[in-house]
C-alpha cells in the first residue's frame, strides 16, 4: 500500500479553472473524492452552529439576561457583544496552528471546549465578569476550532470550486444556520429560559459538531514525507505558496483588503443604521424591515453567483460587476425619497455585494498567495474587515449624521467610498502564473511587494 493513502485524491495547489460551460463546471464536482465531501459536511455542520451563526441570536438574550441580573438592556448587550468583537483577534494564531499542525488536530479539542464553555454560560453567576468569561471563552474556542480552519479545508479539497465552496459550505451554512436556530432559540427562551437554552445549544455542539469534526474532517495528504513528519511530531511539510510576512507586503493583499474593507464598510453602515437613515428619508419602520429582508435574501444570491464567477474567471475583474452594484445601490439610496421600490432595489443591490465580498476575499487570498500561510492570511484579513469595515465604519457614519443633523453628508461619503472601491478592484494585479493549468502571460507574475 502507498504510504500516502490520499496520494491519488490530492488536488492541485492552485485551482485549475473550468472556463467551459456551466454544466461542465457543475458536473465536474463529481470528480472530487468521498473524503472531500465528508469534510464539506463537517464544515457545513460546524458553520451552522458556529459563533458567527449564533451571533444572530444575541438580541434574543438581551432582555432575559437584563431582567435576570437586574441590568439595563444596553449593559447586557455590551456584555454579549464583547466576545463577538474580540474573538476574531485570535484568528491569526488559529491560522498558524492550522498551517502548522493540520485542521483536525486543532478542530477536535477546540470544538469540545467550545461546547463545554457554552454550557458553562448557563452556570454564570450574578456579575458581569462571571458571565463574560464563559461567553468569551466559548467564542474564542469556536472561532479557533471552526472559523479558523473551514476556509482552508474547502480551499484544499475543492481547488476548482473554491468560490462555490466558500459560498455554500461556509457562507450559506452560516446564514441558514442562523435563520434556523434563531426561532428555535426564541421558543426555547420563552419556554425554558435563557440558561437552559445555552445548555441545549452546548448539547447540539457536542452531539453534532464534535463527532463531525472527529470522524469526517480531513485534509489531503500532499507528500509521503508529511506522514513521517507527523509521526515524529514535527508537523506537516509546508505547502506551496508565500510566507505570511511576504504576503502582507504585497500590493495584491493591500488592495484586496482595502477593497473588501470599503465594500463591507459601506454596506454594513447602511444596514446597521437602516431604521434611522431611511426614517430620515421618509420610510416607515415596517418598510425598512422589509428592505432588510430583501438585503439578506440578495446576499445569499450574491454569495453564490460571485463564488461561481470567481471560479470560472482567470481575472479578479470578475468582482467588478458586484462592486458596480455597490455604486448603483448607494446612489439609489441617496436618491430614495419615499419610493418603496427604489428602496428595495437599493437594498437588494447592497445585499448582492455583501454576499459577494464574503466569497471573494478568501478566494483571492488562496489564488494570489497559495496555501502555505492561507489560514493566517485569512485570519488577519477577517480581523481588519471586522474591526474597520464592520465595527468602525457604521459608528463613524452614525456619529457624522448626529453631528450634522442629517444623513446626506454620510451618504455622499459612502457613495464616494463605493466609487473608490470600484477603482481599487480595477487596480488588482493579475493572478500569479499557474503551471498546473495553461501558461500565464509574462505579466502574471508573483504579486509584487510594496
């Protein structure tokens, strides 16, 4: 028997593009081996019960926890939000562990701790610190054991369908998981209480996610030397690609992060301030709520379409149409004055680009820089996007609106930012030469450093 049991199952280090018909692109999915699909199932189950999915239920716990501890709702919300903001900071460390030791070695113990710390939330005492500690520990372990490795699993097992994999197995699973568990959590809180709901969630993690990570999660072995290295406790051989330090100095990474941060910042600023922003422009809360539903549905559509488009394109310009949706959407918001259809169109366009950027960012990281430090690169990228695009931008927009007494100024700034984003996408360099597919042009060299 071959010393490498996956030798005939491994995929190219870089994607082999499927630029033929869409039917051929879809049917080529049958070429992936059974371990790839088992790993995909593990990723889907993990993402559906991940901290990212459960963050959609935070609002359900605010009132019950505030009443139980005698806090204000703002105080309870702050305690519940701190782990969501802090947890992504561990992603570079998680990426280093995954790149060094492999996905399963990191996932299994961290998911077990994720479940146990989630159960510990139900036992929290009556002060903020005793509640915050298990909340933070649960989120950190969940991010390390799930968020820190699923992108790499998909990238390595589905090299010709990375974009689609990110859309369905990660983004889609997160959205669907959040949509399913939110009403179930509400029923549980109403019937059993918030503490029992956390206990039930912990049981689901330990009964569903942990066995899936233990039995189904694998990654391709790329060289017989990997097995010997693992046996000696040295970790696997480094995969092809650029080291982390070199990646962070490239024009490709800087432009990618800038474009995605601006995209997320514009779209999230509108979504987070939607009620006040559109109320200022003559829309009722009911109409705004409907527009947010349209945004969420459109985000799933954009996620899937962008993933397929990136897989089937040999250029990062495939992201251009989606950023164009951002420009048109912000202009439509600026022009919207009481017309429901204009508002729904604008929010639908923003939803498309919000979904697209979640697929495009990891795709570009793998395509430009390879798998050598992929998990670390993706972790750092997510931190920057979360802190600047998701966290800071909406706050600045709201502060500017309060300072000026109107959202007109912030909307002009958001429109300008969307135009700048479109320009940055056009400046993205071509992909590096891929010797495993057809030869690339001379100017498609390794991304240059700055």
